[in-house]
C-alpha cells in the first residue's frame, strides 16, 4: 500500500508536469503567433519606410530640379534685366545722338506754304511711341518674370511643405520601427525564457519519470525478493512443523505406550480392555489423543500416522491418513488370558490450502 501510494504520488506529479508542459506549449504557441504578427507588421513598416524613402528621393529630385530651374530663371531674369538696361542705355544714347545731329544740322526744306509742318511735334510723337513701346515691353517682361517667379515660389513652398510632411512621416516611422524593434526584442526574450522553462520542465519531468521508474523497478524487485524469501521461509516453517508434529506424535505415542505398559504390569491378572483412537494431522498440531477405561481398568494407546498439506500461490492440497487398532483381553479366575476382539480403523483426512490459508478440509474413517 505504501509503494502504491508513492507510485500514485509520482503519477500525480507526472500528470502535473504534463499539464504544465501543455500550458507552456500553448503559451509558446501564442507567443510565436504574436512574434509572427509583429514580424509581419515590422516587415510592412519596413516596406512603407522604403516606399517613403523612394518618394522622398523622387520629391527631393523634383525639388532640386525646381531649385535649379529657379536659379536658372533668376539668372535669365538678371541677364534680361541687364539686356533691357543695356538696350535702354543704347536707345537713350542713340536718341541723344539723333537729337544732337538734328540740333546741329540745318535742313532746308521746301515747304508748301499751304501746310504748317511742326517737327517738334513729330519728334515728340515718335519719342512717345518708342517710349510707349519700351514701357509696354518692359512691363510685359516684368509681368512675365514676376508671374514665373511667383509660380516658382509657390511650387517651392508646396514642395517644401511636402518635404517637411515627408520628413515628419519618416520620423514617425522611425520611432514606430524602434518601438516595434524593442517589442520584438522583448517578445524574443520572453520566448527564449519560455523555451528555457519548457526545456527545464521537460528535463525535470524526464528525470522524475526515470527516477519513478527506477524506484518502481527497485520496489518490484524488492517485492519479488520478499515474496521469494517469504515462500522459502513458509516452506522451511512447514517442514519444521512437519518434523515437530512427527516428533510430538512419536513422543505422545511412546508416552501412552509406556503408561499402558505400566498400567498392565500394575493390574496383573485383572481383565484388561484396551481401546485406541488415532487422529490424523494435516500440517497442524495434534488435536487430541483420547483414552477410555472400561470395566475395572482400561487404557488406550495408539500409534497414528500423519500427513501434511501446504500451498502457496495457486495452492495445492495434501492428504493425511492414520490407522488405529483396538484389542481387548479378558482373564478369568483361573488366571488365563483369552483374546476377545481385534479392530482396526483407518482415518483419511483431505486438506486443501491456497496462499497459506486452509480452503477446505474433509476426513473419512474407514473400518477394517
């Protein structure tokens, strides 16, 4: 019972370790799912970051092109402004030369007296026309360059805003990537700890199972040896009891014979009636030896046969038998002896044992 309780305790510990193992395996499966989820998210964020970097490169390229266009247009504007100034200076210089030539030149013109020719008005009109053309050209050029400059500034501002928003998104993505990386590292650490705990639990469980099996094997061997020793001791005990029983029967028989002989010698010529009753034995101590006295003196003596039976395991039975005889003697006054009766009884006793216990017992008396 103690060994069975110990084995049951070991089995309960083994079941507990098995349940812990299943629980840890479920936690490991969940953690692996979380790791896979975070890994997928991390890969998605990496892809998004790559796309944003590509977009940033393209936008930067466009911004660089816009900046180069701006610089080029500013250079063109400056060159055109210089050209306009140069043309204006040339125009003014030519106009001064023309005025000086007109002033220094005397022109004789035959005029129709019927017409009034005003040269100053004509020169003023031509000057006004040229100045108007120059002003319109300058205004158109300034308007066009101003429009282009404003468009370039608008584009640069828009590209700058896009660039700042892209930088902000990239910074946010970098922070998210760092956070996910730290979470992945933490999950990897938890997974490593869980795997170590599972390995340790499996090792402890295997060691406990091996220890339990070894102890069970040792206990079974000890139990087998104890059974063998018990069977050997039982056989030795039964052999000793058989020897003791035989000796007790022999001693009792000789004692009764001696007592009967003493009584016979003491009574002399008196009538003697001797009866003997024998009892068989089946591996147990003597039950009884009875003697009865009839008429004046009677004594009984007997020699009894014995038998024994023992069993272990499946059990086997033994039989006992015994024989008895009764002889009567009578004597008259003349002192002669006459044999009156001779009787012999045979007792057969059957005993069946199993695992050291008496299963059945039967006896039969046969008169001869």
